[in-house]
């Protein structure tokens, strides 16, 4: 229990709950805020992948939950309909239950919080999951990429400074905000993601399926799955018995066509992604793959992979807490051949692969959990909320 407890309104402009990075951080961190004694409520979208009770009240735009999901990135529906509705809903909640602080996730959450707060003297903590200068171009192609990067850099420079404090998921984001955009270092704190320790601790890797690669999560362009297919094709030429198991709630049709062109579609299994099945699936996989090159934040799937003890191959941009040759193998961004060779090295040397996986598991389960992240945030709350 924290020495001081606070009334907190959490703002999350995203589908909730959902099995991808932002909604997972929202759910687990909000639960952890509640667990340490704070009085917490969440304002979010009406769309979510599942319907189950939460430990905290959830207020949705347009009322009740609509089953489904929303692709990552800006859309007309979000910017012109959902976000304005969130501003109206948040204004009502601020009147009905005046909080001591607003905790706003990602840029859209910050924009909603700023618009709804108006001139009220309520501190806003901005939870920065990424940098828009690098994220926005991943949703565009051609000349729009450059324009998106410039817009993202402008938003990175102008919006976070309007919050009373910024919590970042990685040191990379903190450094960018402080060194590149001039934020006061005392107003930027790192609180990394955690994992569900109780779910991953019981894992025993005694039924590993040889030559099986595992990928979990979304298939958005920025995830680099197209590069993974290229690497898988190269690796499979040397090891025809390789199989890639893809657990996702995304649409695999276009990537499936690429896989057919590469001649590997018959070696790929696709199934829905559910958290209940995740630990068992990772326990049975020989190697987990993380083909994302551009990532200011930290992929939740990386932490899940590491917590499960499955050996990991990743690109440097998303490796973060993965140390090459110590608790995984890291390829330079976009080097699909090196990625393929790392895969082959692990499947051909399962003893060393399991050693790397065990090291990764020890690192994550020993230090990275949502309670630790909440305690870090609690220190921020103590500083910015008046006694």
C-alpha cells in the first residue's frame, strides 16, 4: 500500500482490452495503480476484443462495449468521431468525480486530456509509448512518409511539454525528449513494461517442438512481418522441416500471398492470439522471432518471449533489453539474411538456444513487473500532487 493514495482518471484512446502493446500497458498499469491503493477509473473507446470484469470502473464512449478491434495508427474515425466523443465523456467524468490527476496514454490520450481539462488545475501525466517522428511514417508510403515524419517531429516537440510530467516506456524515448526536444530531465521518468509473472513462472520447457518458430501479435506494417517471411524463406531452404506458427488476430491474407510467392505458405500455421493460450504456446516453441526494426518503445511480445524462456531472434531496433549472445541473438535492422542465419543457429544448437532463453527469463522475471512500474509512477504522483 502506498503512503499516499490518489484519485486518478486514466485516459486511453485505443481499443480496450486488446492483445497489443498499448492496451496491454493500459490495463496492467491501471490494475497496478489500483493494487497499491489508488482510486482509479478508465476512460476509453467503446471497442474491445473481449468482455470481462476489471478491477476498476471503465467508462466508454457511446456507452457499452462493441466487440472488435481497431488497426493501429491514425484513422478518420478515431480523429473525427471517437476522440471528440472521448473529450466530451472525460469532461463529464471530471465534473462527476474530480480526480487529483489525469494519466494520459499515448499522444491521442494526451490531446483528449488537454482538451477536456481546459483551465482546471488538474495535473496531467503523459505516458509516452513511442515517438511520432518514427511511428507515423510506418503507416504511410511514398512521399507521405517524409511529410508524416516532419509532422511527427513537430508533435514530439510541442505536445509532451504541455503535460506536468512524462513517463516513458524506455530510456530511448526519455533521451529523445530531453536531448532532442529540450524537456526538463526532472520531468521525465522511465517506467518500463512488465509481464504477468504468475502466468509465466510455472512454464517448464520440457515439450519443445523442434524447428518451430513462433510469432505473436499484430501484423501491422511496422511489425516487419514481410521481412520475417523473407528470412523464413532463406532459413527454410537450409532446413526444410522449419515451421512458422503465427498467433494473431490480424488479417493474414496479403502476407499469405507473399508467403505463397516465396513458396513457404504450406509451412506456416496461423491461429487466433489469446493470452490464455500464450504461455503454453511459447513453452512449446523452439525459437521466437521479433522482426520489427523501428521501435522507440519496447514490444510487449519481447518481454513475453523472454519471460517464457523461449530463445529469441530480434532486430536491433526492437531488441531493447535483449543482449546479443547473452540472452538472445540480435541482427542489424533489415538484414534478412543475418536474421535467417540466427534462426538456423538456434534451431541447430538447441542446448545453447535454451541457455540463452533461460538467461532472458531470469532477467525479465527478476526485475520487470507491473508492480515495479506502478511504484515508479507512484513516486511521480507524490511529487506533482499537492498535499
